[in-house]
């Protein structure tokens, strides 16, 4: 029996995905561990590995197909020694027997071998397999003196008439595509084994190239963006389908704003000491190829602040409050598919160089859509930095089930009172968003104060 390859659940929250790309084709041999496809989940594009070995018998879901439910059969794998054609036809065998081809009756390899050993003439046997193919059982019946019974005639005609004396051999997927496109298979030359018509042979054929079919109205070309009415607005637009990442962002953040009572607390933080320390550390780390960013130091500062104010390192869980004993900081990264938050785990106990190295690696994987679930799922608090875009201050939406997120803006030269005197200092505004069900305003204020002190006196980040 063929092995069913099903859409996997590549993350605990995955319910459906997009089959982004097949890396194998029908007829390819695969072994356990081989990469078969790339699947777009709700957060990233991930590689799907084979767990069995065999030959790809058929592909049921084309690449680019969206909203494929977990558990859906996406391909069939023929086991070693199993006839690939029979395996491909197992789920939906063709009901229409066809006459034998002029170069001899079609038979499975095992049937041919048995017929040769038993001295049975294949031309005298009526096949009962898919498309009238002679199987091992048919030969065994003939060799025992009891010819296999002929299959009952199908009431439905074959989907495409073949020229007299010739037999059309096509994969089930090719037949289905041809039927959908209104193609005459007898006009198509197969490129598969033995002239078999495969998916690739029918994909690029235009419906107009099928003279045997009644001419159908030509399919309309894709409409160009034109002025359309969008609600009460009369403006041109082009509709873009949401990818899986954007769907998850929309669902989760809508849920967050509707169900989480946000409280926002903002402080202004002087960056001069932090910037000076960063320059000194980068000079000493240059031989190691490490270059710290301001964001690396802010990740460490938030983690250390959570250590000082553990009442903010929590999450609201219905009748319970989870108090975390480790500071796992989710860091917002803008990727082509949408916002994603890779995690620096145990950030409070890691050195700055390690945080910097991990963050660069995770950010690169996030932008390439290669993050693994354990690299972005979880986290006890989040950091979102839009300072590089010149944003002065903003309020971030909490990423549930976390109970807080810190939003930091750009550091800029501002008049600032230092030791009772007005000076020009580099100042950054930071706003904490807190889940008021889990964190009281006073606790949130203490966290913001601890963060401010750690940034303005940054030696606490390196000890």
C-alpha cells in the first residue's frame, strides 16, 4: 500500500499552511531526512523532511496552494518494490478500462516477471488493475487455470478518446488537470516513462490547443487594477491576499486590544553613558568580530529590570498568574512577510556579546523566513524598537499571553536637566504597555524606573 504524506503540524498552533514549494517530483526517490517541500506556517517558511523512504508516486496538492489543513494528504509515496503507477492510482483508480497498446499489454513489473516464469502469454489475460493494467493476481489466476474475471464495464466514457489502436497513459493528476482545462489527451505527447503523460505535460498547454473538445469561451485575462469603490472611498486600489503571517498578526493583535486592558507608562531616558560604554565595549570586542548595537544593550537592560521587578515578569492565565523565573525577551523584527518576534532566552544571565551574536543570527533567519518554532514561540516580555526610523515615541500592543511590551523610540538631542542645570543630552522616550489584569500601575512604574536607571548607569549591564 502506498504511504500517505500528510500536511504536517510544524508548530503547536498550526492549523493550516501554504505549500510554498515542492523540492521533489513524481518519480523521485526519497530517503528519511530528505527535504521534500517548503511549507509556509503562520510564522515562517519551514522545510518538510521525509520520514519514510520510497518513490514519489503522486502529488495531490500543487505548490502555491494556500489554506491546506493539517492532516490533508499532499502526496503518495510508493514503498520499495511497489509499483509506482499502481500506488499513484490507489486512492482514485480510473474506472475506464482501455484496450492494450499495439506494443503489448500493460502489466506491472511483478506481473511480467511471474508471467515469464510461468510461461503465460500476457496477451491472453484481461487486466483488472488501474487503466486495465495486468497485475500479479491476474497472472496467478491465469497460471492456475482460472482466468481472472473481466472487470465490469464502466458506464462513464473515458475522459478523452484515443486514436484507433492506441492507448493513452496518463497520471491521475494529469487527467484531472486536462479535464479541468478541457484538453484532449490524445493531442499531448507524454514525457514520462513509456510516454506517460504527466502533470508538466498538461500544465502549459492552452485550452485552445484541444481541437477534440468543444470550443469553450476563452478565459478572461487577469483584470488590471482600476478605480473601484472601497466602502465610501472612490480611489484606485489593488487587492492583496493576506499571507499566513499577516493573518495571525491581525487575529492575535485584534484579540489583544479587545481582551487586554492596556496601561501605558512613559519615561525619558538619557543615553549618553550607554553610548559611551557601547563605544568602549566595541573597541575591546573588535578582535572577536563582535559589534554591539544599542538594541543589544536595551535587551539586556529590560531583562535586568525584570530581575529587579519580578512582579512584571508574569502572564495572566484565567484563574492563575504565571510568575516566570527566567527573562526570555521577544524582540520585534520586521520581516518581508510581517512582524515576527524571535526570542533571546535567559537574557538576564547572558553576556552582551552572546546576546548580540544570537540576535544577529535570529534576525537574519527571521527576514529569510527560516525561524524554527522554538526560536519564536514563548517569551515572557517583548521589546519593540522603532528608533532607527526616527520615531520619537509610540505605544505598542501587548503580544499575548505576555503581560508587557517595551516600546523605545529614537535617541535625539534634547534640552535636559542634568544635576540641576539645563544641558543638551541624548534622550530616548520609552513606553511600557502593561496588562492591567496582571500588573498594577505601581509595579509597572517600578519596572520603567529600573530600566531607566540601568540605561543611564549602564555598568550594571556588564556585571
